[in-house]
C-alpha cells in the first residue's frame, strides 16, 4: 500500500510528494527543493525511513516544480522523467530562474520521457500516467486506481484550476483535460495538487467555480 509524504518547498510553496510502500522503494513527484535545508528534508526522511529512491517524476516542467532535479540527480544518481512536450521549458530555464532569484547551474538530462497511459510501478503498487495539458504543455497527472488518489500538479486544485496565461497555456485544452481525464475518475478519488490542500474529484465536480 502506498504511503504519501508531502513536503512544501521554495517560495512558490510547491507540494512535492514522496510515495513509498512496504518494499522500501519510493518515488519523488515534483522535486521542488531548492534551499539546503529543503534538500535535507528529503535526505533525512529517506534515511529515517530506510527508503530507496528509484524514480524522480515531474508533473510538468515549470521552474518551481523542478528546482530540485539537479540535487536528486547529483545525490541519488536518478535523472528526472517527464513528458516529452515539457522539454520546451528548458530552453529558457536558467533565464527564468534568474528572474525569480534562483540560480540554475546545471539541468540534468531526462532519464526517459513519460507517455500517456503508461504504468509506473512502485513496489507492489502502480500509478497510471494521464496526459493533461492546458496549464502547461506536457502536463501529466499520476493516478492510483487501487487506492483512489491522483496527483494533479497544477491542473486541478481545491476550488480552482491551473492558470493558463503562461507560455503553452490554453484554457479550453485545460477544460478538456479536466473533464475527460480527471472528472471520469471515481468521485471519492483524493486529489493531491501541486499547491495548496487536498480535495476530491467529487467535491470539485460540484463546487469548482471554474468548471463549466
């Protein structure tokens, strides 16, 4: 059974999720740690729980969600994985980082690209990759059918949705992603978003004011 540990990192208050189970293997989703003390939070949790990090996955590649990719690559020899269409964000990553006060010295090459519908194995459990563009090209969500939860990055939040005024954002496309990939999941599915508190698919279907 998957357990989820949430960390809140950097000035954008990004939710990074560490998923692990009884095998001791774990997966990091959205390595957003930047400051040394944030890196220590990841390192200390892994050591305290005797966990082995096996993959580093990105829901999308906006800078606030990938600030820790180089730390993970250097410390654990694990390169990031993301959807191929996210690659466009790396062309200007260092310049964008500088504009927000983040120094980006190295950008690790991806280990591989994620594909819509593929299965991510974690010990005795699995996640399904859902391609959900609209907030950003290349956005994906990670859905666990057995335990009924989904990690949505910046696609869907409690009472709101991802912004679409950034490069590659598209409101109509985001609506299609939410309605066809997320709102087709069971209503009791817990939503773990990229920022803010958890919610559920059923709650958002009834209460989210941006869904029409």
